[in-house]
C-alpha cells in the first residue's frame, strides 16, 4: 500500500472545517478572539461584550467617548479584522 504525501496539520484542519461546513462559524469565533489583538489592550479594557450576528460585529463599550472615537475608525477596524482572519467575515460593526 502506498503511503499518502505528508500534509501540514493546519491544512488538514482547514480541509475538515470546509468539508463539515463549519468554517464560517470558526472564522466568526476567530474574529471575536482577534478583537483584542487588533484594537490593543487599552481599548479591549473597555470592551464588555462582543458577538457576531449575520456578519455584523456587535461591540459593547463602557466608555462613551471611546465608542464615539471607534465609530470613526469603523471601516479600518473591519478591514483589519478581516485581514487578520484571512476571510471576509465582518461586514459591519455596531458599537453599543
């Protein structure tokens, strides 16, 4: 019997996620995890809750002035998060 070619573990996991159809949910969870890396610890300190619903990232911020400042950076944050995940996951961000 011929042995299969070796594959990277990351490639095997990605293939399994795609065949099971759960890659979109996995990418959404990655966006939530990567939020703190994209915005940094200073902004993340004021983040109280975050979730994704149909491509819309909902972020709850405890500081009104920070919420206002982040709303001006909305397009840049969407680009940075999608780039960090490697897929177009976030289409909009709503700050609460």
